[in-house]
């Protein structure tokens, strides 16, 4: 289990001075020649089944079968297709973000190099569900999807004027404890408090400064990706406006 309970900036090549490590690929996982793959895990909780990191691969096609977990990704380089049992393909390309439902019958196929940020949740204590179709189980995110006005400001306790916030939930997993969507807020300052969920954030617009309990501040802007572990004590300061994709695990 990753010990850090601090907000983590994800960088495409891993933390400074640390290279992505080459993975050992199992031939049983592929219907193509073995690819070369690398990985850096920024945060993991093996008991929970949560992993956050950056991953790359060369040309490959995976064996058809149940997808291993609910996952949100941001494609940094390259493109791929997810192919179901009928041959129907959903394509995802550089700059796009997508989500996958756990256990859908699918095969990942790509030509050339690919790199992604990801958050994957796979409960190690749960049985793999039997899902007959991948329909609706692969979705490419749309940053312009209409958003609904929110009644509250959870998970934040606001200092000063209450911000106007809107959101759209694109996906909730079968277990009901992971959701993916789009969120926006105008200016706000939140109290310093433990963050109540795990959250993976891809910044789309604006900037936010997150200050830790020890006073360390990090500013994240459009194009950044970061992860907030559950229990990280922090406050958020949005000076004007923020829009983000999020993947939240509440467990």
C-alpha cells in the first residue's frame, strides 16, 4: 500500500529521476506478439484494489475476455480500439479520456505506441461478474456535456461565499462506489480537512491551489492530472473558475 496521503501530481514519465519500469508480459494475456510495456504506480492500495499510475505499450492486441476492473484513463500519446465479441470497435485517441466497466467482454487492440494516465479499481474480494455484452461499457468523455446545478458543495466545507457548482455523472460502477464525470465551480475556498474519498482529477480549464496540512501548496492548471488520496488533509482555493474530469472512489 502506498504510504503517502498527500496530493500527488502525475507526470507522463514518472517522478523526476524515476523511470517507468519495464513490465513482464504474460503470453496468455495477448493474441499478438508480446509488446514492450512500462509502468509507474503513483498510488496503490492492494487491499482495496485501487491503482493510479502511468503506463505505456507498443503494438499489441489483448486476449478477448473480461476487462480487469473499472477504469478511467487519459490518453497522452497514441490511439487504440476496444473490440467486442461482435467486432464492434470503440476508438480512443490522443487527448481523449475514457472509462471502462469492470468485466465487460472486450479486447484492447492498437497499432504503434500508446501512453496513458489511469485509475483502476478492482475489488480483490469480489467475484468477477458475468457480463454478456460490452455495449455501453466503453465510453469516451465529452467535456461539453450539459451539466446540472448542484444543491450542495460536497465534499467541501466552504469558507465565505458559496460557489456555483455544476456536474454530470457519466458512469457509476456496478458496486455503486466509483463514479466518473465532469465538474465545474466558480471561485471558492474550502476548509482544511481530511478528504473523504479517493479522487483522480484531469484539469480541463482554470486552476486550483491545494494546500496541505503542513502548509505546502500545489497549483494545478488545465492540462494537469493529479490524485487526492482519501484522508489527505487539505484545502482548495479556486480564484476564478475550474472545470475537471473526475473519477471518485468512495469506500
